[in-house]
């Protein structure tokens, strides 16, 4: 006696299920990879922001008024090789200076920019 009923899946059904599962897994992998890239970029911008804030604070705690002009200097943060460019501009009021700090990475991309003001002591 020969059985006409078969239990289980055919090879074609198994291959189709594997193809669907592989497409889903590849999509999930790309999504996680993109999220990791975004997290790394956000961390880099955060560190650049810290460098900009540190540069502003260094100027604010100076005993003498800063000199007007532009200066670029290395401002590494957590082993990231950032370059801080500070620009100090006189304002219409003689006791105030406008300070702009721009932080760039090694590829000259602007990662952070902070603007502050410095006040000389009033007589």
C-alpha cells in the first residue's frame, strides 16, 4: 500500500521561506548599521561642542581682554583631533567683544559653532 499523503514542507516552500527571512534580516542589519553611524556622528558633534564651550570658557577667565582677530588652534577632545577657530570682533560698545568659536574635524567639516560675548570691567 502506497501513501498518497505527504507530511512536511516541499523544497520550494523552504527556499521561499529562507528568501523572505534573508530579506528581512538584511533590512534589519542595514537599519542597525545606519543607527550606529548616526550615533557615532552625534557623539563626534557632542565632543566638538565640548571643545567649543571650553574655548569660550578659556577666553572668559582670562585676566586681560582678548585681542581682536582670528586664531586657529588644535583643541582635541577624547582623542578626536579637532581644530578650533576663534574669531574675536569688537562691538559698537567699547567694553564688549563678540566671540565666535568654530570647531572643525580633520576634513574641515564644521561640527560645532558657539557665539559668546566678553565684557571688560566697567570703570
